[in-house]
C-alpha cells in the first residue's frame, strides 16, 4: 500500500523512505558515540566511510562536511549532529546552516521568538 509523502517546501521530511536512503550514513554517525570509533574515524575518515558502504555522494558530503547534503541524502539531523559535535559545532550552528543564517543570527532569531517568513 503506497504511503502519501508530505511535501513541505524548504523542509526535509525524515520519513521511512528517507530513513532507508540514509541508513548506512546514519549508522556511521551513530557509531561515533563510542570513543574508539571517533578515533578510528579521525585517523582515516575516507576508510571509515568505506567500512559503512556509503554511496559516493554520501561519502563526499561527510568528508566535505556538507551538512545540507547529508540531510538531503537521508541523514537524520539527530545523527548528523554527532559528527558536527566532533568538529566542535553546535546545534545552533547547524540551524544557521539550514536556514541560511550565521550561527549568531540564528541564535538571535531564536531568542527573539523564532523565524518569521511573513513579511
């Protein structure tokens, strides 16, 4: 039975299809919760990506820290954030990336009550 997909312009929807597409990449991200895996990843990021069988575009997104591409390719923001933390990045930094703002602009917008696209 086909399921209806929600389309929200400008918003990635993490559903079953997206989860299946990003499964290997998200598995890699989740593995980073263990110190020994973080060390192995940092020692040879490309080889670590190969261990998880990432698609070439996923591998490129991870190695280039293309946060938007990671989510577009099936990465769950909650898992992508594990990699961002390794790079010393905050969730507010990622919020800025995904909204076209700097981290500081994103924080200021959230403190002011959130973004408004009405204008």
